C-alpha cells in the first residue's frame, strides 16, 4: 500500500551552481503535478512532468526547484571592436541630440559594458545553466522522486498497520 502523502528532496551541483528539488505530495483523485522553477527552465518542464507521471498515478505533487549559482566563475573578456562601435554610435547619437537642441546626460562606462557583445564570458558560464545542466538537474529530480516514493511507501506501511490493527480489533469485538 502506498500513501499519497510524502516528501522527497535531493540536491546536486556542478562547478557553476548547486540546486535542490523539494517534492511534496498530498491526497488527490488523479495526478496533479505542479512545478515551481526559476526562470529559464521552462523547456524541461514537460520532461519532468513525464517523469512524475511514470512514477505516480495519483496525488497532488508539487515540485520546487531552487538554483543557487555562484560556483566557478568565468573570465570576462572585452571585445574591443564592439566597444569602439558602441562609442562611435554613442558619439553619433550625442551629435544628433545636440543638432536637435537637446542635451545628453553623457555616456557612462557601465552602459557601454552592458551592451550585448561588448563583454563576453569565457568558460563554463558562457551558456545559461538551464541549457547545459538540464540532464544533471533531471538526474537529481529522479533521486528526489525515489525519496518521495520511499516516503509514500513508508506512510502506506504505517497506514496498513493501523488499518490492520483496527480490523483485528473489529473482528475481536464482533466475536
């Protein structure tokens, strides 16, 4: 006998980030899977729902993924030609504003560095974590699903023992 109530968790990580799955299951007529994931992980949600559906037939199951980035840092490199093009574009924009009789607040270095292509990362952080670590995060989900199944089995065993004791008591009282 398996209960529909349980909790499972699993943690994982690589050099760039760590993540944790927290799964909660409560009673439900059918299978209702709810996912709470950080932005950027939407592409994997269908696969994760399918994993849950392959393991459980009933229950309202909430899966929460938390990701903490901050492991190994990638080196930043400055694209000199992109920076020169950005400076030239900024100068052209300031000249156009001046010709129109408007004043510019000036170009700031942080604004130039924030432009796409001016700064780039070399190394493991160059691709978003959701694109490169989905397999690892999914493997961690499988471990969390195992923990949830174990918790539901243990709760089911306790319920079965309680029900058996009650049925034995009813039988004894009936005799």
